[in-house]
C-alpha cells in the first residue's frame, strides 16, 4: 500500500525538483500512520471521532509511564490489531511528553523509530 509522505508538521511533502507529491509505503507508511494516530486527540477529528488517543492521559501532573504505555497500545490497535509494543522510552514533564518506541507486527517485522511528542 502507498500513501502520501508527511513531514514533521503532518503536511504533505512535495518534491522541489519535480513538484510531485512524494509517496511512502511499507514500514515507513505504517510508522507514519502510527505517529498520526497517536498525535490525534480522540474526539477531535470530525471524520472519525473514535480515532486517536486520549491526550489527557498523557499530559499533566502525575501521569505514569504505564498510563502512557496503555494509550500507545490503544493507538497501535487502531492502526493494526496485531501490532505489539516493543522497546519503549518515555520522557515526561508537566507540560510535555515524548516517547520513542518500536512496534512488532504479527509477521515478526519490526517498525522502528516511532517518535511522538505531545505539548
């Protein structure tokens, strides 16, 4: 499957040389889809109010790594019910949370370098 390549601001990337929309596929597309779902606050995207995760469980005082991990697992299930959370690193403060993790597909293939920051 192919999809539009998105930059860090979730804007479509247009090739400067040919003025074509750049495409992505395979594990890069899956990583990009995971990052997009996790960046979407559940209930805010009017086309699908069930897409995304609850950002209130990530940002604010006293949020535990386990609570954040649980939200990420819920987000992974939206992308593909067979995805499992692998390596996980989390930095949390009162106003910012940043995670980096890998996800494992049912086939055993790893999706690496998933980075999401909430502010």
